[in-house]
C-alpha cells in the first residue's frame, strides 16, 4: 500500500510540474495548473450538479413547444421529399418504441400545413424556450457570483433573441443532416466517376456534414456564453470554455448513447417512461457540459483578477 501511495504521489507531483509549464491558447498567458486550480475550486464550491439539474428540467419543459414549432415549420420548406427524409433520420436516432409511439403525431404535424398550430407553437416556443435560457442565465450568474441587475423585460428579450438564434442554428443542422444524401444524388450522381468513388464521396460528405453540425453547436454555445450572463463578457466571441464544452458534449453524448444502446435497461425496467428518463439524462449531460465550459471561462478571468490584486498589493 505504501508503494502505491508513493507512486500516486510521485505521479501527482509530475503532473503538477508539467501543468505549471503548459500554457494553452486563450488562457491569457496563465499556466494550466494555475487556471485549473480555480476551475476545480469552482466545481467543488459552485453547486454545479444542482445548477445542471435545474437547467435540464427547464430544457425538458422547453423542448416540446420548440419541437411543435419546428415540426410545424418544416412543411413550409420548399425542398422535395424533405419530410420523408426527416422521418428516416428520426428512425435512426430515436429508440424504436419511442419512434412508433410518436410516429402518428409527428406525421400529422409534418405532413399537414396548419397555420394555427404554427402560430400557437411559435408563441409557446418563445415563452417556454426562453424560460430554459433564463435558467442558463441564472446558472452562469452563479459562476460569476453576480446579482442580476437587468430587469425582467431585458432578461426576457435577451432570452428570446437567444432562442431565435439557437432555433435558427438547429434548423440549419437538421437541414444539413436531411439534405446531405440528396445533395450527392442530385448534383453528383450523373458524373462518370460517381459509381467508382461512391463510397469515398459519401464518406467525405458525411465528415463535412457532421463537422458543420459540430461547428453550429460551437457557435450556439458561443452565443449563449456571450449574451446570457449579466456581467459583460471580457472574452471575445470564441472562448476556451466554448471549445471545451463542445468537445465535452461530443464525448459524453457518444459515450452515453453507446451505454444506453448496449448496456442500459431503462425500457425494460420503466417501460414507456424509460425514454423520458434517457432524454432527461441527456439534457442533464448537456447542461453540465455547458456550465463546466462557462466555469472554465470564469476561472481564466479569476486568474487574471487574482494576479491584478496581488500586483496592486505590492
């Protein structure tokens, strides 16, 4: 046991010494060790898990009116077979039981243009989705330890603006996923080299498609970090926290999806509500990644502020 403890302590000392020499881009010249000390202190004292659960609940409430609006808007998009291609995507990403249960409702919403549903869904989306953004505002303000000074109307306007931006980016992402294969068939199918390099073409276009989707997620995160907090951002639009949150979201989402598809037994244990539990856990992971990314930005600012105070005391 003593040998193991000595080796662990030796490894810890080595990692500390290395991290003190590593300075990552965007860290304003501070070492990984210095920023990391503030970051882990913020995680320990910032009630990260409680804030993530609060945001996840608001995201869960907001997702349904948002989907009503987006699904009602899709029939108005002048793209041939857009709705049917979307059904194929939904069948791939949704559990079979959930897809079968929702298929009839989604079919009616997607394939019938109802202006009344569109208007009602639009109003509900703005109200409930903006509540979800307000939860992020409160979570980010807790990282800054700031009291909200903006009035109710200002916060609501900012939330609505963010909802519009995020919805627009989400619609672009869905369109890219649905239209990716159609682009290959319509624009490249007649070329003589298409059959010979069909597999390679699909691979390249698929990589570019998902790279674009990841980029859109990064932009959505950057908008959220830039506009949501009450304290004026001292960062530029592109931040280390947004990059960290994007990478963390991708890794955790893929890991969670693999776990659910191969090991989890939610549907067998909880029957129909198993899908709801999976969705809630996915929202929790998303909220946790976004809050941790913002916490990293705050840690860099705290490092800068701490150095400034030490220099003033001298």
